[in-house]
């Protein structure tokens, strides 16, 4: 709250300095702006930037990292009774102490005797530290703003190159913005690697990548039976692969054929109607596909297979019939098929672009030689577009591997190493969701294993994307 | 040998014609495959939307019960109003109105209570609490019929199904018919679905909290992703020297655009929650995560919009003495704006439908009200769909589809806005 008020005040102040500086520039110029190096507004902006930006940065830093600093200060000198507790209880204690000051969810822990006193003392300390940080930031921001004004304001002279200075500021801001993209990547990599590293402290990477059993349930207390989970991710990889294969079997032919038809055969009118419709299909949120899979496709498939099975029971395929009669809603086939539907527009629009990029002269040449359209497509256009289409399919695979909602809602939770599409399987993304939804403590291998899975997922999709983008780039250059 | 056995050598023309026939047949087949593929894709779209609408339209119909309730002084303790069982009070009076006499065990009033939403009881409680002088008077209240009863009115629970297989028995269904016949229950448009938030009772659950949560989250996303994305794209397209660094940034952005959304959820969990202590399940947190996710697409869209502005514009501006920055701000960006806005709206629409990363950052928690601030707990539309889809009560099924319809309407509105912006301001060079 304090931060917002301070920021608002700062904005007003810096706005005021803008007008003051612009006025001064006009006065210095003797009323003729042409006497100055830059337009008066640039002098205004120059001063306003020096007043506003550094001070705002200080305030934002304090708001972002204040609570971390406060926690670190509190933890640096814990009361003796607290020091005796284990690390987790200490965290709870400090969180509770801070919750009393800042509001927020306190734990159910009841503190008695010395601990209650310590809690009081710690929260008092927390209050004073956070106030020091808050007011300190406020004071230093005000000082910095004033200093900025004192430095920048006297610089307003006719020969001062204000525009160039302001443009430097703008350039710096722009560079900062484009670095955000790099920072995001670094953030992703760093958080995944760091948490996975913590996970691999307790489970070896070899066991994780090649282990055949996945059972991350860990008992709440260390002495409970079955307190060690199994973290072999092979069943998850198998499930992901199975669902992805089914999805590609649906998406690749339908997507490719519709792309070919749209780019080679369809009249402009058909294109104008069909393309937006496919775009709608692409715009449907994945949770809707999940709903469709779980409540429509799943039951339909199940009753179909159950019905099929009921015919076979008693016949030569009795065992198969018995199996089919017991098939459940949640099967790899359902998730895969619906994911395939989701990928159709993705495959088709990417392939459409690529097919359109094949020069018309190649088609004209082939047609002039007497080839039919389909022969032209099959023998000239497709071979020319093949690398691009492969890249499109790779991107679709990467999408399928990373897709979450459909599988979460339709595939199931049982980790099995199977290639049977009628079996219930689980995937990497489903497990990440299950492991991390709900309130879990953050230090158990169970939660951390989600980051191990996330790292694997990130590595796989990144590799696929890099390969695909390379292919596309290389291919594009051929005809440009 | 006789002539008939000896094969006549086919003339070249006949051979070509025979071959041509198969080639044309091939051509037709190939064309049909394409048509079939498109038909299948569009059929999927139709089935998908058809299913959502057929399952969800009934959400927008609602059966409201309007009853006068005598706040019996004998049953309401003035000193402890909250302790009164208002549900039972309403049920007993409903029994009288239906002309049914209860047995000694009160089993019939229990059965009536199964038909009346406890929302009515809460309403009376709130009104009596606010104004204790109502005790001894008659209060008229209206509220929804309990979900199972509404399903019967909507024809989803049928009398023809055996009694054991439905939630309500024949007697209860008879009462419901009587209530409708006497005008105690009336069907109408379900405004409650838009004015209420999530609830554990299907008939009281609405999307308001989720819609507000989505809007707040989208505001955060838009305020972060659009300016940062546009500035980053402008830098890369207009200012940046072509060197190793900018190449890295460019490759990086392309790759970020294809990172699975769930990974952004992991990032949010590790960085924003555990490191920066942004409050869990808040619109602020969701907005931050989705902003990072939308950033690459905004950048890519902005860059292509900037690229579409012809160089002659830039050269003209530079020619009359504008600086590079002035050229960009005064000429290039305004001309690219329609494209930029279209791209921004589309990536925000995508962010609106995103679910997976939000599950990671705790947005799945049950939030029974409208979020009060950007840092309080909230839920958003797609997550609300997910939560309701998991609920076991039958009444939530239609609400799931109803919420999807609301979500789709928002998506369609945003996409239309993008199309309108593109059409309205599009410029051909």
C-alpha cells in the first residue's frame, strides 16, 4: 500500500518536474525553441526521467525483495528455543511470526511458554525490520529523486543535447525489455535445474530415467510403512509416447490432407470459409477438449468396446472379449484421439504455409509436362515441401508431449509401461499436475520429482523445437 | 493358335487412354481424401461445439422457488438466531402447503428439504439477523430449487427410470409437480449463474467469481506482456544491430513460444512463489505467469507487424531529419499498431483459455466469492471448468458445459475484436 502511494506521489512529482523543465528550456531559449538543440519537451522528459526512474526502481526493489531481506534478518539471529527446533519447524515459526505482523495464514501450531514469548519478540522484530526497510526505501527514494532533480535541472542549456540523452534512456528501456525474454529462459532453466538437482540428491538420475516403477506416494512421517516412493519415470515416458503416437496418427493424415486440399484444390471461397473454421478449432481452450474427452469421447469409446467385447465372449476370441468388456473410460486412445483433433489445425496451418511457399513455377512446370494435379502434389510439391512438413510434424509432436489438460482429464493416473491403447496410462504432464496441485510441503522428493519431470519435458520439447526451427529456416532459404 | 487367344497389340493411344483412366481415378481419389479430411476436421468442430451446447444450454434455465415463510417465534430463539434450523422451518411450511402430514420422525420434512436449496434458509437467516423484528412476521423469499429437483424439471431425471436409480423418489417428484402446478416454482433465465460464485451446491454455483478473476488476471497479463513485448519487438526490429547477441535473443524467443505451458507453471511456482513470495493463487501471480507465457507471441506478432511497414516510410522520416527514435515513435509504430493490437488481443485470448500453469500455482483452490484484490485468492474461468468437471454431483455437469459456453463467448468476442481491428485499420501498401 505504502509503495503504491509512494509511486503515485513520485509519478506526480516527476510529472511536475517535466513541466518545470520544459518551461525553463523555453525561458533559456528566449522563447524561441529553435535556439535550443532539442525540442523543449525533451528537456522536460530528461529531467523527469532522472527524477522518476531511479527512485521508482528503489521503491520497486524494496517491495519485491523487502520480505526476503526481512526474513533473512530474522533468521540470522533466532531465539535459543527456536534454534533447537528442526529446520521445518523453524520455517513455520518464522512464517507465523511474520503472519502476525503482515496478516496472512498462520499455521495451526500452538506456541507455549518460552516459544510464545519468542514468537511475540520475533514478530515485534519483524515489524521493526519491515518498517525500517519500508521507510528506508522511502527516504532513499526521495533523496535519489531530489538528487536527480539537482543534477539534471541545471543542465538545461541551449547547447545541451537533451534529445539524444532521452533517446539513450528509451534505448536502455527497450533493451531491458528484450532481455526479459532471455531472463525468462534463464528463470525456467535455473528453477528447473536447481529443483531437479535437489531431487537428484535423494533419487539418482539413473534410477529416475531408467527405473521401471513410478510410485511417488510418500508417507507423511518418515517411520511409516512404505515411506520410500519409487521414482522410475519409464512408465510415464511410455504413456506420453503412446498418447503422442495416437494423437499424431489422427492429426498427421487429417491435417496434411486438409492442408494439401486447401492450398492446391480449394476455391478461394472454400479457403475463406474453411480456414477460419479451423482457426476456431485451434482457438478452443484445451480444458474444453479435456471436457469433451472425459464426458463425451470416453463414454462413447468405452461403450463401443464393451459392446464389441460382449459379442466375442464365448467365441474363439473369448479372452479378448472379456478384456474389451471391461475397458474403462480413461484410456490412452481417448486422450490421444482428442489430442489429435486439437493438433489438426496446428498441423494443417503450418503445412499450408509450407506448401504455399513452394514456388508456383515448380507446379506450372509439372502441370505443363502433363502431370495431373495429384501427381504434381505427390511428385513435385510434397518432396519440395518435405523438410518443412517434417518440421511441422515435429512441432506438433512437441505440442502433444507438452499438452496437459486433455491427458489430465482423460488419460488417468495409473503408471503403466504399456503400448496398449485401450489401457489407462499416465503421462509426464499429468504427473506434474498431480504432484503439485494441492498444498504440499516443498521439500519432499515427491514434490521435487515434478521438477525432474519438468526438466525432462523441457529438454525434450526444446530439442524438438530447435531441430524443427533449424529445418524450417534452412528450407526457407532454399526458395527465397 | 486361333486369333482369339492371341493378344492384340494395343495401340499407343489405347494404352495412354487406359492409363489416363487410372490416373484420373487416382486424381479423384486424392481429391476425395482431401475433402474427407476437411470434412472430418469440421465435423469434429461441430460435434465438439454441439456437445458443449447440448450439455450446457440447460444451465441457463433455472427453477426458482418463491415462498412466503412465517418466521415462527416459537422456533426462532431471539438470543441465538443463527442456531435456528431455517431449512427445516421452510420444509415444514412447504409440507403444509403441499397438504402432506408429516410422521412423527419428520422423515417427510427431510425429503422436502432435499428439494429446497439451503440458499433460502441462508436468506431468511440473513434477513432476520439484520432485522430481528421480522420474527413473528411472514417473509417472502425466493431461491433456486435444489439441483436434483431442477434436473427433474429440465427432463434430465426421468420418471421412467426405476426409483432406485434416481436421487429422488416418486413421492418427491409428485411434490415437485405440485409445486410447479401451484406456481410455487417457476422456470426462467438463470441470472444466478452470472451473479454468484463457486459453491459446493450445484444450484448455487455461478461463474461471477471466475469471470472477475479471469478479468483481473488478464489485466495484469495485458499490462505486462503488451508493453514489454511491443518494446522488445521494436528494439529487435528497429534498433538492434545484427550481431550474435540479437541472434541469441531471437532464437530464444522462438523457442520460448514453443515451451509447454506447464513449464511456465513450474517457473511460477519456483520463482514467483518460493523465491519472490507472490501470494499463491492470486490474480497477480496468474497474470505474471501468463504474461511470461504470452510475451513471445506478442513479440513475434509485433515484429511481423513492424516488418509490414514499408521502408519508404522510415526513409522519408529520416530524410526530413527525424531521429531513429522519432521515426519509430511518430511513424512506424502508429502504422504498425493495428497489427500489434491484433496480435496482442489474440495472445491474450490464448492466455484467457490457459489452464495448466494455473493449476501449478494454486489457482485450483475453492474460492466461494469474488476476489477482493489482486493479491487475494481467486479462480479463473478455465480452472473453474476443470474444478466442476471433477465434481461428482450430477448438477455440476451442466454447469461445467455452461461455464465453457461463457468462456467460449469471451474467446469469440476477443477474436472478433481482433478481426475487426484488422479489417478496420488494415492498410495495403
